[in-house]
C-alpha cells in the first residue's frame, strides 16, 4: 500500500486523489486489501473510509494527517465532538485531529481506556463507546472498520 504515497503525502491528499479517480469513472483496488472501490462511489462511503484507514495505519503518521475539508454536507442535528457546522456543512473543528488521534489510540489498544480518552477529549465515556461501536460514527472520524476483537 505504500506505493500510493508516491502521489500523496497525507490521508487528505490521498482522499482527494481517490475522489478524483472515482469521479472520473475509474475502479480502484489495492494490493494487500480486500477493498474494491467502484466508479462513481462516494468518497464518504464505508469502503473508501476503510481503505483510507488501512493505508493510514500501514503507511502514514496519522498525527500529521490533514483533516478533510468537510465531513458531511447539509448537516442538521447535534454537532459531534471535534466538529462544527460552517455554511450548513459539518466540518472538522480545531480539535478534530486530537479527537481522532485519541480514538485511534483506543482502537490500537495502546493502554488508553475509553474513560481516559473521554477525559482527554472532553466528552463522556459513553460518547467514546458510541463512536467506536457505530459504523457511521467511525466513518465520521475516518477510523478503520471495527475488528472482531474490538
């Protein structure tokens, strides 16, 4: 998967590159991954999020990853931790990267508990649990798909 980095140096630039390929009608597959992206697939799809998570985990220092320009278009409802609404779109706030990094630490089982993560990012432990146990919420934070042992 590291060959992808010849074109992109961050997850955000890779995301933009994949979006352009899919919009152009290209199918995208990755060696060492079960993910197949189909032409016209949304950059917000679970498959793209999974692929980006795999590449991020395998190849990139996620602490240096630039957050995406927007997370969801035409947002209504409560604003998730690490996000804000600008012009109707849900976008990363200044602490989005810290929230994502903290969640990745919990996923990686680096000794950070859900309670400690909640204290660090300023939310309840239940919020951390909901993020980690819900596919759509994981996608919002560009987290890899849950594994069987998680």
